C-alpha cells in the first residue's frame, strides 16, 4: 500500500497513528476511507482503508461472491462430500479425512493431488458460496493461566441444503 503523509507536518502515517474507531463503522463494513490521527502533530487525516476481512470468521472466503464457476479444484471436495452423502455434522469429515479420500481418488485417476492447504482454501470458497459448512467453530478455554484454547468438538465439513446433489433414480425396464 502507498504510504500516506500528514498534510501538516509531512510525517508518514504508520500503524502507530491513532485510529479513530468512530469513523470506521461496524466490523466488516467496506467503506473506502477511514480517519487516523497523526502521532506527531495530532491532525486527523482521512486515508484509504484496506479491507482485510469482509465477513465474519467461519463464513467462508471473503471473495466467494466473485467466483463465477466451480472448476476442478473446487469440484473435488464437493464431489467427494456428495458421493459420501455427508449431509450433517455427525456424518461429516475432518479436513484430514476428506483430504485422504480426495488423495485416493486422485491417485486412482492419475490426476494431481491437492495439498491440505489448497483443500482448506477450496473448502473456504465453497463455504462462502453456501455449498458446504464446517462445525463447530466455537472454542473452549482449556488452561486459564496459559490461556490455551481448543475446539470444543472436532471440526467437521459437511454439505448444506444448497450443496446436496441428488442423483436421479435409474430407470429399470
């Protein structure tokens, strides 16, 4: 991002410049500018704002609304979840279990195996499209003195109502 200087004193505004939260709006709002206070002279300056996250944690990739087609990388986890009929948390798969199924499928069909990190990204994109979900996203405090947290239950991926693809029954004659 291009550095912005204070118009009064010429000092570059940094992360040490005071952020005025009242001008930012609610979390996740996508306004183009925000106001900071120069740490040198105290003048308030409007600066362009970079949105790092546009939606709450656990809601999927923030750029999902820009996805126009589901390619091979996104269709692999989607197809595996549909084939395994993973429709709820109880039948859901952990990321590792899903990756092992995808790996087996890719090896059998001689296609490149995605990394676990790549799979996480594709699952996040599918979650942003509303086709899959991951639960639970809540955590519990395990050790208060060291402030260690852990997921209360094992996170599992499963299809949402929008993501379920039913096969047409076969015609018998």
